[in-house]
C-alpha cells in the first residue's frame, strides 16, 4: 500500500495565498503593538488557512509489474554459417532461464534478410519490440548478432542499456568476390570489360595472404574457363558476347581451406546482348506498288542499316539511249554479292527474277551465305512463277517452296495456319490489329497469290486461297529462309477493307530470320523478380514435359508447365537460395540468377562490433563475444555503467499497476473549527491579563 498527502483546496490557490499574506500582516501588526497573544492568533489563522487548503490522505493499492528485457535475434543469412546457429540457440536458452530467475519477462523477435537486398535491419526489429511494450517496464535490450547490420543509425532512445552478444570466432576469416562494375547492355561480338576484385577479410592465415587464386568463368552454364587472378587488386576481365538477349555470366572462386563460407565466392552478372546495327540488303527486281512497304518497314527501325538495290533498267531493255548519257549509277554487284555478302544480317529479294544481272555464281554464294548462318527472305510475285524464277537457280536448294507456274488472281483472306497459331512469327497476330467496324474478318483481303508447294521440311504459318501455302519458313544449315507467296501485302498497309497487321507481321518475320531470341519457336526463357522466377516455354508442339530446376546447392526440383496460350507454356517457382539456377525441359536449357549479383548480407561475414559500438556505448551497454562465454546478468541503477568484465547489467524499473485508490480528509472539518476557536480564546485570555 502506498500513502500520500494531497491538497484539494476549497478556494482557488491565489485566494488562499492572499489570505495567508493577510494573516502574516495581521501577525506583524500584533507584534508591533506588543500583543502577547500573537503566537496563538498566528496558529489560529494558520489552522483556518490549512482548512481551506483541504489536505487529504490518498491510499493506493499497487500490484508490482515485472520488468521486461528485449531480445533481438539476428537470423539473417550470415548467421547461418559456421557454428553460429548453435551459438545462438545456446545463448537464447540461457538468457531465457537467467531472465526468468531475475523475475523479469523476456520479449524476443527474430530478424531475417530484408527484402530488396537491404541486408540485416536489426534496429528495425528492436524498434518494433519497443513499440509493443510500455517504456516504463523496459529493463534493457540484448542484440544477438554477428554485428553486421545495415541500419545501425536507427537505434531507439531507451531508458535502459543496450547490449550486444556477438556470434562467430575471433580467428574467422573469409574471402569474397566483388563485382565492382558490370554493364547492363553490351554489343554483340565486341569486347566488354567487367571490373572485379577478390578480397580477404578477418584473421587471414599467413599461408593465404596475398598471392593468386583461381577464378572460374562460365557463360550461360557452358563449360567454364579458368584463370589465375591476384588477391586484393582490382582486375579488368574482358568478355565478348556471342548471342543476343540475356547472357548470364557466373564468376566463382574455389573455397580456400579454413575460410568462413563460400557463399560470397560466386557472383552472377546478367548482361543483355544487343546488336550494334542490323545490316539489311533489299533487292527489288522492279518498281511496283508494294516496294515502298518494305522500305518503310526497314527505314522505320533506327537500328537497321538498309542497302536498297532496285533494277530500273534491265539488260533486255533496248530504248536506244546511249549508256554514257544515262544518269543511273551502276550498282557494285560483285562487291555486294561476293565480297561483302557475309556482312549482311538479312537479304530480301522483292519480286526479283533472273535477268542476267546477278550471275549464277552470285546466287550460289547467297545459298552458301544462308547455310553458314545468314537469312534470306523472298517476297514473290508473278516473276516467281515464270521461267526466270529464282527457283530455277542455286537458291532452289534452300527455298521452302517450289512454284507450280500458276498465278491465282482472285480475292482471298490470309489465314493463320494451325501451326502458325503456335509460331512466334504469327501467333496472336489478330490481336495486334483492329478490324473494320461491322466486318467479321480480322483483316482485309488480298487478290494475288503464287501457287507453291511447300517442301517437306518447311513450316507453313499462313495460308491463302483454298488453303494454299502463303507464308513458309524454314531453317537451312545454320541460317533461315522464308517465302511470302504474294506481292499484295501492301494492301494491308494502305488500309484496304480495314487493312491488316502488315508491319507487325513483316517485323516479326524479319527479326525471326535474324535470330531474335524472343521470336525463337523453340525456347526456354526465364525472368526473375526477387526470389521468384517466371519461366516461359515456347514450342510448336501441343504439349511439353515438366521443367527440371537445379538450384545453386545442387538440389533438383520438378515443376509442371501450364499452357497459357497456343504454343506457350508457363511456370512459376520461388527459390529458397540466392544464386544461379539451371533450367531444363527436353533439349531446351536456360539459366537464371535469383537475388542480387553480390548480396549485401555477404559483403561482410566476419563478426565485428564496429557498427554496434556507437548505439551500445551511448546507452552504457556492453559488447561481448559468445565464444568467451555468456556473460552474467546483474541489476544496476539507472544511469550507472551497465557492463563489466564477464557481466552485463539490467536496470530495474519498479513498474506497478494501481489496483485501487482511496482518498479521505486528513482532519475532519469540525476539528479545524474547534482548534481555531480554542487558539483564539487562548489568545484573548492571555492578552486580558495585566
């Protein structure tokens, strides 16, 4: 029980102060006049003033509350290496027992790896605990960590000490691989420089200091390259990307004897390979209405260098004009088709027929160019069905269709074939165009088609009149070839009957032929968002098998695909570990990296008190190593030093809960009146004596 005296004045305090001053003045006058009863008069007045102040006795029934100790346990990735989990488990068990022996409550929270590679937010966990309990009951806070936190400046202002218990060992050392600079994009077939550094941290043994170490470099999971690199010096690593799209490069250091962990011995860099410029050769056999369509398409792409070769005056044209008076410029055909043909990424023949301008040896060189990895697109008109057709040349060996010599002159609606619904060149093509209002057709009609018979190994992705092949594609050797059996694609460009997706179709076709990774008909692609990967399997088959995922630790997981569109199958997987994952489905393989190239949690793995020292010292706490044994817990007064050799202190808060409050007058009112009257009578009697 707690008793206190309080005042509940009957009048305002200023009035009581004035009455007290008047009493002092009256007493002074009485003393001046020599009245012998002035002490009694003073006491009588004091009794009345005290009665007006109304003193009361307050009694509180209190229930003592236990003090609270806050414990923040660091369970980030760096705390899962070596024997640190065992150290933490033993420390938590002992702290729970000792805090209970002191009659205190232990409130704890566990802090893992923060999202978005923020590292260890230990102080954020402490702040959350502080917000959950009354400050008046906090006797201290204990941080169980390796000291590698990334929000040390956010320590809360506590009325009690903060202590840190460090895991790890004093003899720990570690070696890590640091990527100092890596570009997000790189031009294909051009050297790009990556800047890396190998660093040693902690108590490095003499046998490992300085010197060289092996570095293993692997591109897209291919057989690795091994080189020796210096330790402690920045190194420039030259690389050349050979394919467009995402290139995943993994750098790995072999684990050294005695180092703390190999989790930071690897780093993954993802570089998007892009072509510097796409070089396209367009050969127009004669001026015609659709010729500008091809030119507009290719010129609209700023990354395309276009060489346009148009035959305006064929050799058979005899108009009597002397050659010396012609303003036409002779085209360097030999240089283009013999010496520099391999410099082009794509060659397009637009309504071209044999007229003796390009000798057979030139056309045979183009065939060789395709087989060696080039791309050829043939946009056919009536010339393809004639005796001078390009089919009657060495190109016949690689073309995906042969003409029947029939030209179909009738209206027809181009349609995507069953195979074309799954082929990336034509899949979803209807969704890219808004048809004419009120029309049931997805696009406008064409009026001319060259009848061709598709070769057995070609793929027909669009059909025309009576289901005849209209657009055929094929792979020849290392290259690709396509045949568009109509010269009326320009009708879509002109908006006839609502037009059609002519530019989108031709853009996809051209980029597929140039090996654009996103347009591969058989592909396995993966994109990462944090620790989740999104996998897409593009295939011409009706079904695909399950996806096999091999994690950084070698664990294998099988995930089924779900069909989300024609020829499109997707899957989603969340990886538990950061690092390089290898994906396989059938003969398709891919690699994807989860997590940052250099996780912040593993930048520093050797336990250290440096980051915690300012926050702990400001609150009179201490920092101890668990390898030296768990310190004893002692009770210390507020503001006193709370740490010493082998012990840490907690501040008792003496917090309580008021269960009941009773207030009663200190003296009854009639007692004040009686006492004041007696004192006044005594003063009168004393002053009445002579």
